[in-house]
């Protein structure tokens, strides 16, 4: 499934954001019904292994674990795309959702490149460092950014600052949760 999108307006991003939030609401309803209908271990098994919900943008069938990971990362990508559009409203943005090849978000010209993620910790699997290294020193980009949401970002501030000081050519954007779900204007 093609998960590369060319975006030209904040309105397009807001529409996708609303779709993700609506699907999250529907999925939580489905999960609550599942827990009422099934023994707990059976419900957990179904959440992990069965495709019980759909992706809010592409309609792809997913298990709950995939849904959690993709939905929050997609929200980070949409936020990053909106930042790029605000900075240069005359240039379209490319978003590579999921495992699509290329940088997660970039300006159409490729002069701005971004990696995006949501994680319980920026240290998990060295995600923040790996994304920084993927962008660091890219000779064609004028600007390199990592957008991320981590519930523990404040507690990991010294680690984040150390990486920011070590790789000054990559800007790090920690996104508050409320910003991920605020509609774009």
C-alpha cells in the first residue's frame, strides 16, 4: 500500500488528524466491547494478534499494537508537516507514513528533511540517536529536524541535550501531547 502523500495545506493535515482521532475513539469502543465479551487473556491475545481495527488514514486492517504505534507516530508526522507548511507555505510537504521509503517528512524540494516518532522513551532502541544520525551531515538538506513525542521527555532532558550539543546540525522538537491533538489553523 502506497503511504507517501504530497500535502499542500494545513487543512489537509487537520482532516487527517481528525480522522485519526475519530478512529481512535471508535477503536477504544471496540476494545471496551472486546473486554466485556471475552475472558481477559483471550481479549489480550486478540488485541496483539488479530487485526481488529483499521488505520485512520489508509483504512488498513491492524492489530491493536500496530494501531497504537502508527496512530501516535502519524500524529507526530502531521505536526511536523504543519510546521514545514507554516514556515514555507509556498512549498508542498511530502509525508512518508509507516514504512514508506525516504524521510518521514520533507519539503517537496528536499531542502528540509525530518524524522518523526512517538515512543515511551527517546532512549528505546536508541531511536532518537538513530534518527539524528540518519539526518546528520546530509549534504543536500539545508535543515534537518527530528520531531518526537515521548511521555518521558522531561525526565530524559540531559540525554536529549547531550545529543543536541553533539549533533548541532539537527534540530530536535519535543512535541507536547496536547499539540498532537490540537487542530491546525
